[in-house]
C-alpha cells in the first residue's frame, strides 16, 4: 500500500496539506464536509499536488515539513512543479 502527501487549494485560495491513501476519495471526503475542520468552511477544495510515499511515516513527515513553509514558499514550490492552481 502506498500513502500520499497532498496539497489542496481551498475556495478562499489557501492551501491545505494532508496525507491519505486514495487521492480521489480524500478529495471527495473533504468536499462532502467530512474532511479536516480547516477545509469545512473553505469548500470546495481541489487537490492540486500529490507525492507518492512508501510508508505512512514518510507521508506524515513530508506533510509536517511542508506545513512549516510559508504560503509564499508553497506557492513557489507549486510553480516549480508546474501545478495548475
């Protein structure tokens, strides 16, 4: 089983970082109001970036690391990755 680290763009333009095992199911869960508390008031969300990780620990560490970045740093990272926002 693989885990994923992802970045989601919320309706207010903010970014949410998370981990999951199924990107599509996680996006649907957020958009059904059953995801993180942060995203519930910022629907709809769109997962715009993901990385496959070999373990849950790896995915959680990546999430924790990216959460330390400023929004500007996250946006620059997404530009380099050529992600559509």
